[in-house]
């Protein structure tokens, strides 16, 4: 059974930072392209970042370029998202996504507010 458990969300002030983590199991993590996506209330899902199987290559959504960094640990089967210079518009539920079939687990809420 595929499990993707995201954690690390919370309430942070504008300009602050958070680091999200995703514990993956039930599939060959090191052989899978992974992504973070987010969804704000009333809106569709948005790609935040995608990382290659080996972790060398990454792509980012235009709204987060230069502020967020995706990474992975293929030994620990973990996916990460370092989020800096957070803005109120980053408020959303963030999901860890298995790219080949778009599987995702429960998300973690990120709220950016003063």
C-alpha cells in the first residue's frame, strides 16, 4: 500500500520559513519522480515543485521560484520542501505526490498570516 505522509505545516508570519517533510512507503521511492503540489480553498491543485528520481534535477512553479527548494533522501525514503520568504498567497494544503500515478496522501496545512 502506497503511503505518503506529509508533515511540517503550520502557522507562520509573512517572510518566515517552514520545512515540509513527506515519509513515503509502499513503492520504490528511489525510482519515482516526486512532486509537491498545493491547493488553496476554492482553487484547483497547483504544482509547487518536481524532483527527478536521483534528486539532481528540479522544476518549480513560477510563483515559488527562488523561494522554495525541493529535495529528497532516497535512503530514508523522504521528500522535503524548504519554503522561505513565505507570503500570504502561499497559504494552502500542501501534498506530497507520486508523479507516475498522481497518488497523494493527506496534506499538511500551511497558513501564512500576521
